[in-house]
């Protein structure tokens, strides 16, 4: 059964809507851990639209489970990661105009720059996960960078409109997981997972961690964060 990484970006989104100090994502991380989160995930974006540098540094000091720092493979972010030392880094594609991450990295096209970021981080003993679509070519290219993990992009599965499309996308995720494991990669997944669609993904053999943000924080606004995390943890497990 996979572990649950709770992404707290959207707590920071609410704070940044007023450029104030509340709600504090650090407090949210503490509550999420008390409610059973196995890890805390935060995405420090280049435009700092939600998580701030201060958050990442404080999370490093306060998170008692593990801290997964999502970031683009830029020199600025690699330098921050080397200083802050999260438990692992997930490299994601980033475009300023996007509302959220829109798809996996194109590892095939990325070439040396991405592989160099992986090497620099892993030489500093920070394991790297590459956020990719569950496609054979991407998984093979991910393995070739030496990255320890992939995080399979579940957004297409989550957005499927019909049962048959959802089944097709689930099969893609299952095949991708098996292929990645065969390539020696460890496998996480995330993006767009909700209380309604998470269970089939959690049941994929070999799936290690699910990173879930928006759906948990959206429920937390209504029922409280601890209950929202507990309910998601029960579904994942
Ligand atoms: N995994 C990755 C790589 C992401 O970029 C995101 C969104 O920040 C998530 C997981 C969480 O996605 P969601 O907020 O849709 O649960």
C-alpha cells in the first residue's frame, strides 16, 4: 500500500491571496502529520505564487516525516535544494502562465541539463524523482538520467470523462508502473487525485507514494484539515 504525501501549496495560495501571514502552511504540515500524512510536499515555483522561500526553510526544520520539494530543474532551484536538503526532490516542468502543472517532463527532449541537475542533487545524497507521463520512452529516458524515482502524472486519468476512458488511463498507469519498476525506478504518482478516483491508483502493485494536494485542502476548508487527511489516508491504505 502506498504512503500519502500531502501537498500544502494551496494553504499558501490562500495566504498569498492577501499577501498576509495566515493560514501558515507550516501549521498545516504539522496538522497533516498528526492526522497521518506520511510526507509533506511543497512546490517552490519560480514565480513564488504560493510557497515562499521562508516556507521551505521552516518546513525543513519542522517536518518530522519526510519533505518532498517539487521544483523546476533550474540553477536557482537546484542551489536552494542543495542548501535546504529536502528528503527528496521532484523535478517538474513549469510554465508561468499555467494554472497548475500541466503534464510530465519531456525527459526525452530535455537532454543533458536535466540529467546534470539529477546528478548534482543525487551526488549530494538528495534522491530525485522525475514527474513524467507513463510513456515507455519517457520512463526509459528517466532511468537513463540515473534518477531514483519517477512520479507518474495522473492528471489524464483524473480528467477522463467516461468510465472507459478512465479504465484506459488506469491501464496506462499500471503498465507504466510495471515498466518503471523493471527499469529499476521507484514509483510515485500524483496530480488531480481525489477522494473519488484515488483507490484504483493506490491499488497498483509497487506504487510507493501518492502526492495529493488540491482535493485534500479543498475538503479541509469545509471539514478541517485533520479529518480531510485522515479520510484520504484511509482511502490510500
Ligand atoms: N505531483 C506533482 C508533481 C504536482 O506538480 C502536483 C501539483 O502541485 C501534485 C502532485 C498534486 O496535485 P493536486 O494538487 O492536483 O493533488
